[in-house]
C-alpha cells in the first residue's frame, strides 16, 4: 500500500478563484494539524477550522467580520469562518502556538466589525456560532462547541450569560453540551500562555468558569443535564458534575484530574466529586491521573447514563430522555429534593467555602514560582515531547489503585479501562 503525503502547497487556497466548498474542503482536510498555510496582512499563518457563512459577502480573501475570536473571510461565492490561527514561525525562531484567530492577528483584527448571530439559529442557516440555544418539548438546549474543548475567560463569560438567559425561559430542563466532539477540557492554556501575564489570566479564567459552575449548582427551579457527546477532562468534566444528571456518549473518554498540569483544580470539584463517587474514589480518580471509560464511570457513579450510537443517534436519544425528564410525574418532587439537599449541604459547609479553599490552592499554583504549573503549561502548549515515562504511568505499572485490597473485581474495572 502506498501512502501519499500531501504537501502544504497542494492545500494552498486561491481566494480569488476557489468557491466556498473548495476552501472548506482544504481547511477541514488539514484540521487539526498541520493547518492550511496562508498569508494575512503580509504574515504567514496556519488556518484551522472551517465553517460556511451564507449571509456575509466581500472582496475575496478579505476579512469581513469577527465573532467570538473567529474571523470571517470572503470567498468568490460566499464566506467562511476560521476560528483559529497559528503564526508560521521564522526559520530558527521560537515555536508558535494555535490561538483564537483575532488574538493571533492582534491589531490587524482591531478594525474588523464584530458581528453577532442569533442564539437560536433558523433552519437551514449556515454560520459559525460557538454557543447556541434552542427549545423543544419543555427542554432548553444550551449547546456549545469550543475548539479543542478549551474554555477561555471570554468564552466562560459568554456561556454564563447564555445560561442566565436559559434560566429566564419557561423550560423545565436545561441540557448543556455540544451535539458532538469534545465537551470541555477546562481553562484555555494556549490563551493563558500567550497573555502578557499568564498567572493573572489563569486567575481570571478559573474564576470565570467557577462563576458558571456556581450558577448551575445553585439552580433549584428546574433540572439540569450535562450531555457529554465527546471527551471531557479536568475543569470541563468538573463543570459537567455541577448538573443534576450527567449523560455520556459511549465513545467518550473522561479524565477527572488536574495534577498533570500541576494544578489542584477548582470548579467546586471538592464538593461535587465526593458526593458522586465517595471520598476514597474521588481521591483516587484525581491522584491516579488515568482515563476512565464511560462504562466504568457509570459503575462508580461519575455519570448517570451512557448512551450508545453515533453523533446523530446520540442527539436523538438525548432529546427523547430530556423531554421524558421534563414531563416526568416525579418532576416536582425531584425539584423539592434538589433544593433541600443543597440547603442541607450548605448548612454543613457553604458552597463558597469550597470555592475559596480550592482557589487558595490555585492561587499558589498560579503565582508561586516554585510551583510546576508554568513549566508544565509551557511544555503542553508547545507540544514538547516527554523525555521519560510520566510518573503516573510508571506508578500504574506497579499498582492497581485503591481496589487492590479487599475490593471487588467489578470495582477494579476503573483501572482496567485505562490500560
């Protein structure tokens, strides 16, 4: 069998000649690596992602709009949205990282008009929108899809604003999550790395995602569901645990830990995770730093339902189960029980105490120069290869987690699933 390597020259876009479908094909063929090499304002960038735009028009090749960090570039018969860019490094120069397009362009994007899109997309409309909201059968679907699952400060704030909007709507259930791909991976390490003050941006980012988690946790007038169509890790998975129910597609992989980035973690995980899986299991999940399969997550209580099938089938099943939940006869009693449980837990220890205790650790992680976070973050975003077997994998060769003594074989599958 012959393997044909296609060079970047074959993926070059001729903006003045190629129609939208051809531009999209090249962008998607090179996503998420290595990207399509192109020139913007005399500087070479790699382009990532591609979404059709059916309303905006302009001179082919020009940037006609921006939205949520993405740029919209005109083609000969329409336009395409490009969410991320990476500046091509100079020969022998420092490695560059993938960033939201407007951040990568800097001042070059400052004069481009910001264009909003409706939260509820009309049928047949084609555009780029990271966050959408729709309603059906008493259910509000707050869908979000952030490139790579990372959630910057601005993205967390936009998501919180949309969640507040959903809270004001006459729905009985709010479902959070995208229709496919990654659910979330927590704070946006690339944006943090590129900022003038990474520690300060880390602090802003963790507080922004905490504000969102707090809003979900304290919602007592309706039920909430986190629907994980794809992988979830670190703060993204802990965000999901703030919901009343967590539904997971069978093909997803869950990573409920922060330690590999030198972080204690926040997002109220010290409140939500032990309440779901117990204190001992929570300690093991966060310390072992191993992936968990949906089946194992269901057995230990990390998730409530596992849904099989592809992306389309998953979407249909989520809608059916959410509408069933909204019309369930025990809906009022569930709401009452939810409010009572929150009040009882708060009487023992207020939610803000969990938050402030976690943030005290995170502040040290971010600002103490002796902490490994800055170095680990830099290595991660610059794709540096490890020089040795990571310690958590070395330890895994010699142990099987807390289930090795006196635990059932079924409980031990959490470890087996990671092998």
